[in-house]
C-alpha cells in the first residue's frame, strides 16, 4: 500500500511531466485505484493536454498588456511634458522671467492635460492587471 502523502509529493512532478517512468506508473496506478481523487476539475488528475497552450496564451496576453502599458507610459510622459511647457523671457542675454504656457492658452492645453491624466490612469490600471 502506497502512502497518500508520497503520491501528493510526486503529483506536481507527474503533472509537469518531469517524473520518472517508475514514479509516473506509481501515480497512475494510485489514481486508477482511487478514482475519487481524479475529479472533473483535474486537481489531482493527470496533466492537462493543453497546459502548454494555456501557458502560451497567458504569456501572449501578458506581452500584449505590457506593450500597451509601455505605450500609455510614453504618451503620458510626452503629454505631461507638453502640458508643463515653460516659456522663458530673455532680456539682454539673461533670463528675466518664466511662465507656464498652459496658463496663457488654457483652451489648447486643457485637453492635453486631460489626455495626460487619462494616460497615467491607464498606465496605472494596466500595471495592476500584470500582477
């Protein structure tokens, strides 16, 4: 009689396909004699045939999300830099003043500021989805 704890220790190797032939036969014979553990959810059953395809889909989704996150970051940085543009006043070769251009042209810069905020929010929310 094989101890259940031994099978539970071998099960991750069996499901990953990394178990030796003897261990694989041991787990298969135990599962055959204990069908209640080989349920429809497959918690303890043999490895899923499409596990590699599922992992590839998850990896592709993470790559796509990461790509969109990089784009959102780039747009957020560019729009923020444009929004905080500073105009310098030069008098006789010296800087005599500086002011935000957005304060002089609010109708033009308000949508830029809003777009920057939307990009920052998108960047932040996509980062939460990657975890």
